[in-house]
């Protein structure tokens, strides 16, 4: 029940883009095929399925027949059975062996196709962390939902910032582990426009089931660029903070007061939190900054020390944006967050912050 509540709360904190069309993989069977890999995977799967079904029916049917025919019953005399039949034993060993060779050759052909990336594939950087995904595009844009162009091959260069994850899009028939401490690679050529689901399929913590996002396949590069573009320099600090929150924080924190791996962040500004050592700490600007840069120093009671440090990963502008957004989640502090926004806009109007904004945009991506 808590995971369902968390999912609803997470939906409320989605990014500022309009609601996407329905996802196309809501089925208990194979979802709609949306990549070139389906022509290798689907027929082989169905072949193995039907061969297995025929053998299952034949073996279990024969077993049931013999159990009934030769069951122990009054008046039945035990019949002598043959102990050896060379022809039969060769047949049931060799003939299935040919089937296994067929399966192997077809499977190997599909596997090698999946492992050899075309030379003309674009590269998208994938960052996995508990419990969200982050995608960085060749033009510098970054999103928490994956956006691709139809009929354009793309290579994913993947890294994990914490534990083992796994990148899986059922509609693409492609899965690849994302391993901490190294890069892993996979590629795909999407063939159908639509919205599909991306899952983490390696257990990675208590909110593993929520580590999923949408994959949108666009018809043109222009559509994709419009979907991934975000005007950092034109938005308010609160909106920029919300964008960063969805990219960096929403895997472990809700923008409501419902806890996930970490506490919910609504209604906390200006309140006292009880820490793991029993002391009290006021949630203010200094506490917020320290929680980002040195999270292990002040752990809220009831939560584990598992938040990664953002030291060197967020610049001052980004911390300011996040602070403005988190403040706005507490009633009564909107005015203070708004004042922060106004001050930032006045600074930008003086022309002093254009360089900082460009740097912030780059770092955010």
C-alpha cells in the first residue's frame, strides 16, 4: 500500500512537460514490437515455446497413460518390461540435439546483432541511481525520460552511481546490466513512434519497483529536440529547482510529506527534525546545504545513512534553485522563495549572472 501511495506522490512531482500518451506495453504477453531486434527475438521465442509445449504434452501425456494402464490393481499381473532399446534411446537423444543446435544458432545470430553497434549510431549517456534514470543527449540536453528518434540507431553508454541496476525496455527486446565502477553498452534502433516503458530489472533497494520511466520515440529530430530542451536561463529558480529535483532527488524523496527511501520534503522548512543521535536540528538554509554536500553528518531519525554526497556535482546556482523549490513546498515560505526568485532575476538583469547561468546549464546536464 505504501508503494502505491509513493507512486501517486511521485506522479504529482513529475516534470513540467505535458502528460504523455498511454504507454504501449500494458500486457501480460509480449508488448508491441518497436525495434529491429524483435525480428530476431520474437520468432525464436515462439519456436522454443511451441517446441517445449509439444514435448511437454507428449511427455506428460505418455506418463499419465502409462500410470493408468500399468497401475497396481487386484488381479493384474506384473508384466516384464524391456530394459534397453538402442534405436529409441538414440532417437530421443539425437533428434532433440538438432533442435538445440537450431536454437543456439538462431540465438547467437540475434545476440551478436545486439552486441555490434552500427557506426552511425548516436550516443546517449545513461546514469542510473537509486531510484531514477538520467539521460544526456549529444546536444547537451538532459531529461529523466528517454527520448529517441524513429529509425535512428542509438548507443547507450551507461553507468551506475551506486548499486547494480539493469536497463530494460520490453518493446525494444533489449536488456543490459548497469554496473557501478564501469561503463556498459547497448544499442537499439526504434522503429515505431510511441511511448514505451523502461524498467530497472535488477533489485536495487526498497523502492526498486518505482525505478521506471517512459521512452518516447519521435518521428523527427526536431520533435525530439523540442521535447528535451529546457530553458534554464529563462525559468524561475523554483521551476529550475523542480526540474533538478525530478532529475536528482525524486528517486528517494517525494515532493509531498509521504516518505520514500528518504523523508518527504513538503512542510519541513523551518521545522525541527530529530536526528539519529537524538539531537534537534532546524531545517534552514545551512542545514539544507549541508544535507546536500555532507549528508552523512546529520541523519534524520528513522532513516539509513545512504544518501550520496552532491559535493562537486552541484554548483552554487543549482543548490540555490533546489533550495528555492524545497522552500516553496512548505506553506508560509512561498514568499521567501519568491523573494529569492526576484533577487535572482534582478541579478540576471544586471548581466552579471549570464556566465553563471551557462555554467549551471552545462553542469545540470
